């Protein structure tokens, strides 16, 4: 009923139509909401009060958080971070993929496509450096001039040097790159231009178990804030 009054003033018949209820129900509801100071009657019908607008915003935020939590469940099973839990509503429309034995390379191919379309910047923080193919595609973008920043725990940096030292050396030698050593990475994500990729890695194998991708501006702004935190807490690797 509150949502039906959002663009008020609206008549009771319009409220009934928007809320898909009878006029009798709309009459009773508006009377009750007016008594609660959530709507007010003015010329032309009913409109939300300041209290009603605030209440509607909170209800819709709560619903978005529930939708985001359900939608991100595969990723949340691998990322246990309060900072993400408090912002799941930003990912309610994200594309979520999980590892599939029948299509074992689907996630990597999806990420490789995103990397290949990146033209300006790649910022990321992770507890893994991903598959060799995504790493190679990232280095290709770096050599093409894409700005690159990566925050990894020291143990992961050491492993990267051991397994892919040649590629990592290329990255560290470029002027358009910065690599940071951070003690912990609670939320693993990358920002490819204006696309956010949340990554959930399997604790045992270190392989990607689930990812969520979105171009939502609010999610991008949130991701930039998270990555800025890692940058400030990390130590730049020369």
C-alpha cells in the first residue's frame, strides 16, 4: 500500500489498482495508514508522509537484502565477510555462476571475456591468483596499457613467483601496475573498468567455486571503497 502511494497524491481507486486489491481493502488500508501517520490525505488523494517514505525505503532495502542474500548464496558460502554481508543488496541482479563438472571451464571463460573487454583499469584483491589462462589474459591487458593494481597476501605472492614468476615479473616491471602485499583479504573481488567480479575460491583446491558479476553503479562504487582499503593497508611490492 505504501508503494502504491509513492507518486502521490493518488486516489483510492488508483491505490487499489496498483496494489491489486479491492477498493474496500484500499479504503481500510489508507484509513489505517493515515492513523499511523504513514500517509496523508491532500487534494487529489493520498501521499506518503516523511515517516511513510522512510518506512517504505527501509522495507524495500530489507527486501533487497533478502533477495541479494538468496541470489549470492553460492558466493557467500565461500566468502564470510561482514563487509559483503552488509552490502548484498547491491548484487541482487548480479550474474552468479558456480563450478560445474559438465562445464569445468565455464567460469574461467566468463572471466576471460570480461578481462578481454577491459580497456582502462583492473583492480583486484584475492587469496589466489586464479587459473593460468586468466592470469595470461590479464598480463596481455597490462601489456596493452591497462592500469593494473593487485593486492595479495604474502604467501600467495610467493606462490605466484614460484609458479608464474615470468608473468609476474612482466607485471611488476610495468609503469602502469602496482602490486600490494596485504595481511588478509576478507572480500575477494576484481573491478574490470565498470564491472565487479566477486570470486569465491574453494578452500581445499584453491580453484574458483563461484563468481558473481555486475555492472551496477552502486556495486562498483562499493568495490572501489573496498579496494581502496586494501591499498591503504597494504605494502607496495617493488
